[in-house]
């Protein structure tokens, strides 16, 4: 069914179509529209779920953990300070191997107080055990939400998934998108370690280091397994609904001598910049990393290329997070551009300028560096 709506609305309708049993959430700008729309779907009877309006984001994730532990499909959404407030529970959800799906409206962390788009919130949770995918269009936000449930609930993964969409730049932009009936794509939930609600029980004992080590190892295995599960789920989604996705999206990379890499909405803006550079005779191409956890294998794609990486985040004392992930995984020496923090506009002209002025191995702060 064709719709016109925002990224937030697309996520909410995807949740409606995925039919979770429980949604627990606390509103926060710019995520609020997601939970408002879900609440409307529940109150109108279009979504037969229980909606729990909790008092905080920490409680929202705690409620989702309790629900998911019974084998019930569950969803929540948050942003920025709400996400970091959840931090303790995020680690618990992954450690307990619970297939929770959450949308995060990427927003800057204060101070100073800012509600613009930035990836620092989700990037700060990159080692929590959650899978992370970054959308660039309203349609992709809808599709990624549907696909996330299938991936999280796969018995070879059983890890939570975070769908990230840039605050305001995607959460509040209006585009056309198509909804689907995912019943042919989403199997019923089947959590093998779910609590038996007819004979409930649990243990809160201290875990010895030998067992704790195994639990950490199991999360690692689930994350590794997720690569094949993601590829299969995206292939099956394309087969059923005609829209194909990969771990990363390429644009004019075949003969490119320089590649620009980014995530989220900047990743789409890059394509216009590539067209402009091609008109100037620059053999440029782009790679948009859709999945950040697990991180895609880009070694062959980057071999022999100059690389420009645009980060909408920063790790103090370390640098641009995406740039350094690529350094670690591919041994490339990118020109690291820090841009878009706090919702700063990054246009295709700006991106083309980054490519023209590239200096491999150096770091450039757009709007600050001389």
C-alpha cells in the first residue's frame, strides 16, 4: 500500500505490520511521533498489542526485557539522552540474548543542549552487543524495521537490533513509501530460552568467570552469525517485496579511484556529489555503510583506492568512529572528515569539496578547521 509520511511514521507503521505483543516506550524529541503513532494504532485497534507508557527510558528497556524473556515480540524507540539513559539495560538485553527491536532517532548529546542529527548517541553503544543499521530514506526506515524483527529473532542470532534514522533529517522528512503484509516474511517468534509462563522461574545468582566468559563468547558468535542471517533476510525481503538491500550500498564504484564513505542521510547526499565530481572528470564513487554492527567487510572494495570518510560523530582521544573502524578492518589511511554534528547541514557541494581537498591520513573538522 502506498503512503506519504515521515520517517517516524514509517517506523510506526512497520511496527504495526510486524504485530508485536507489547510496546513499551517513553517519548523524546525527535522520536516522539513514533510512539504517538503506535499508541494511536493500539487505541484504534489496528495493532493488537499492549502499549506501556513508562516513566523513563531505563524503564522502557527494562519492560521490553521482561516481555522478550517470555518469548513475546516487543519494540521500543528512543533518542539521544534517552538512549544513554538506557545504557545499563541495553547491555542486559544483549547479554540475555533477547531479540528486542528498537528505533533510535539519532540526535546530539549535550551539553550544549541540541536536538539536531548526530550519530554520537548510537555510536556510544557500539560495544553493547546490539546490531545497528542506519537508514537513509523513509522507505528504508520502514523496510529495515520489518527486517530487523526477522534477524533479531533468528535462533542463530538472538540479539537485539537498533534501527537508526537521522533526527529531523529523516524522522521528520516526508516521502512516499510502500507498506507490506510481512506475514509471509516474519515467522512466529520462537525464543528457545523463553520463560515458561505457566511455571515461571529464574535465577539471580552470581556467575563465575568461567561461565561469564562463555556468555560473552556466545554473544560474539551470535554477532558473527548475524552476517549470513542479515544477507539471507534482505535477500528474502527482496524476493517477496521487490526491494533489495545489502550490508552496504555502492554508487559508481566500478572504476572509481577515490571512494567516499558515510552512513545515514549523508550517505545518500554523497551520490549527488559523485555525479557532480564525475562531470568534472574525477573518478569518484561512494559506499554507504548500512550496517555498522556487524561491520561490513570492505577490504576488497577499498584496495588501491583513496578513501574519504565522513563521520557524523567523534570519539574524543580517538577520532572519527567510522574512519577508525575502517582503519582497523581494512588498513586504509582515509581522509577523515568530521561533519554534520548537531544537525549541521552537509550538502553535495560540501562533499565534493571534501573529495577535491582530500589529504590522506589527516583529520578535517568541517566548519572549524582552517
